[in-house]
């Protein structure tokens, strides 16, 4: 049996742009993706701290450094300036999960990395 476990997350990211007329996804600064262990086209869950909305999409590298861009239909739920948590998950056995430690990347102003836990 496999269980779904948190792999990595970007905590307290600020949405820098939204584009409703886009084929859908979440643009994330490649440096932030790397810090949290998120790879291009990986499924991610987004939780909006400001309004409680939660949704699943996939991450692609954003062009802007520090960029967090909500693209496509998700832009109807999450607005520019909102603070979000972006989470990725992995499937593993319960035995593997016992020793697993996810990466939590805490972000500050302008989506700068404050610390990695």
C-alpha cells in the first residue's frame, strides 16, 4: 500500500499575477520550485490563505524571479496579492513515510526565501 505524503511546500507565497485567459496551471519562480523540490508539470495543491480556496493544478516555471502566477480558471478563485501555500505530494510506503521529512520553504516579502525547514 502507498500513502500520499507532503513532499514540499512554499509557505506564505504572494501571488504576483493572474491570467484568466490561459490554458491553466500555476507559474512558480524556478528558484522557488527547486527549493521546495517541485519539478515542472508536477501536480500541486494551492491553499489561499486570504479566502480559504483550495485547488489542484500543476506547476510550470514562471518567467519572473519570485513570480507566483495563477493561470487559467484558477484565477477566478485566487487573486493577485493573495497569500497562498503551494504543496506537492509523493506516494510512499508507510515505512518510507516514517523517516520522511518534507521541505517547507517559508517566504517573506517579494517571495524571498526566509528559511527552509
